[in-house]
C-alpha cells in the first residue's frame, strides 16, 4: 500500500563499527552491499551507509510510481533528489533494492520515497 513505511536507512561514520554495534544491540543480520550494509530482521527493509556521522535515521514511504510521486511532491511545493547507489544511475542496485528519493515537504521537513523493485 502506498504511504506505508517501506525502508529505513542509518547513516554512520564507520560502517564496520556500526555493524558490530547494531548486530549486538538488535540482533540484526547485516550483509555487505556496495559501500554499506543491508539490514534483515528489523521488520522492514533497512540499510546502513557510511560517511554520514551523526545523521538521524532516514525513513522511506512506499510509492507505486516514483516519477508520479516526485511530480506530486514538487506540485505541492516540496523538493526531491536521488539517493546514492540505488538510483536510476545504477541499474543493478535499482533492480535489487528499488528506487529511492530524499524529499523535503513544503516546510523543509525531510522524508524519503521508496519504489520497491518489481517482482
């Protein structure tokens, strides 16, 4: 269903250190993916990426059609920008993880959109 929480992402400075911390804290299964980790066992899909020390977790809401959702965000006065590896520029990552966009609403609050992979 569109609008439900679909994915979350945790930004950290040091990915291997985060792997030790979060697997010990929550029992998450973490698997290497590109320059970060995928998270299993958290109830919804998740990931950890490096180079983002002190970041708040990113939450992504499911959409069925990324292009239409981004157009609607902009129509309503918000903004959107592609996210790293699982973007339109990386077909392999997009096929595996889907498409992601970081957005801001018309007041500047951030959120993400996630179009899960087909199939």
